[in-house]
C-alpha cells in the first residue's frame, strides 16, 4: 500500500474565539493561584523555620492551642453548617443558642455535680429552643433570607438580655470530670492539659460521625435532597417539615453542646455569643456552604491563625482571621469545599 492510498483524516473544527478566551481565562486563574500560593507559602515556611529555631516550645504550645481552639470552633460551626450552610436558613441567633446551652448546662452541673449530665442538658435545651424556632419562624420564611436575618438578630438580642438578667455579668466555668483533669507529658512542651487534647479528639470523632450521617445514611440523603428539591422530596412521601425540624434541632443542639464543652475549656460570660457567631460565620464562609469537611478545614485555619496571631503579633492578631476570609472570598467565593450555585 502506498502512502498516497492511506485515508486522510478530516481536520477538527477550528477553535472559536469563545473557546480561546475560556482557555486563556483558565490559564490566568491558574497563574494567579500559583502566585498567591507562593506569596503565602514562602513567608509561612520561613516563619515556621524561624519560630522553631527561636523558641520551639512556644511554637508547639501555640500550635496545640490553635488546634484545640479550632476543635471548639468546629463544634459550634458544625451546627451552623447544618442550619445555614446546608438548609440555607439564616440563623444569626446561633451564638445565643451556644451561650444558652452553656448557662443551662452550668446550672444543671452545679446542681447535680455531673459534667456529663450538664453536657446532655445543654444539648437538649438548645435543641428544644432551635426546634421551636424552626416550627414557629423558619417554617414560614423559607427562602426569605432578609426576613430570617432581621428576625434572628432580634431573637439574639432578646435572648442575650434575658440571659444577662438571669445570670448577670459574672464569669462561670465548669470543672471537667476527674479523669479529664490534669496534664499529659508531651515532647517539647513537656505538659499539656488533658481536657484540651480530649476536646480535639472528640471534635474529630463528631466530625467524622456528622459526615457519615449526612453522606452515608438515608436521613442525611433526605436532608440534602430536601434542600435541593423540596417539592420532589415531598412528592415521594417524605415529611419534609419533620426532616427539616429534626435537622434544625440537631444543629441548635450542637451549639448548646459546644457551649458546655467550651465553658469547660475556657469560660462562660456575656459576649461569648457574638464571638462564636462570628467565628461560625467565618468558618462557613472559608470552608464552604454545607460542607462538614470544609467547616473542619475552615475551623483549623481560623483557630490556628488566631492563636499564632495572639502569640507572635498580638496587636494585629485579629487581622489574620479576616485576611483569610478576604482571600477566600476573593479567590474562592463559594468556599474551599463549597459548591458553585
């Protein structure tokens, strides 16, 4: 067979101006990501090497503090992820549920002497309040983000004033159980609080359990399906209102649970509701709407950045948190693991 007898393939369609522009835009985005990554990564690597050489004990203890603070932020933000990130209900009273659960847990713990009973009561108290909010408010405001925002701001103000009236401006703390009390010997830092390490382990276990619940169980699939297409889920015979009410109650209960846990690690005082509401908002924005894994990554970034800022640049420590949020909004508006809508 001669070369001239071989079939000649047809040339493909010529690239259009739109396709060439899309390819160029993709290349520009990759270039920007590389530049931003190098601009952040190189100084960060230099800082880590300098901090380890200068004072390794301070560096490791700050890192552990950041990880345990991130665990607490994740516990609070996990409930916020269910309510705001997944169900698209704007609940700006989430911080008040955290503080309410903490106060109720403290009362029960002080009366009974049982920390475990305080944790259970804090979870249930906030879950009941959250359930009432969903049934009486959010059920009739589905998709009305502005109304939800204004109403829940009002609820948070009222709850904060009621809690201030009942418990005053005093600072309350929990004593952990005896088996959680004390310190553990660790390399470099020598000793570290046992309770904080258990908090970190507990947050990991709860995060994995929550991910399995949402992605590998029938109830979790119904929740995600109801958010995407509520009418279709209702047509299949599922009680959508019941599913949403239970989900909202779990999310609110997680805030109360975190209140007791956080009150044990730190303290309970007026103003903590605003702090943890803002932390939850930043975590969800950075991590991505409706993503448990994204919430964990966001909490890790925020918690570690906050602690390192306080340890090495206390004057500008708070700025680091908002720099992370600004970078996320600029280069990944849907969050690190959020879906584009």
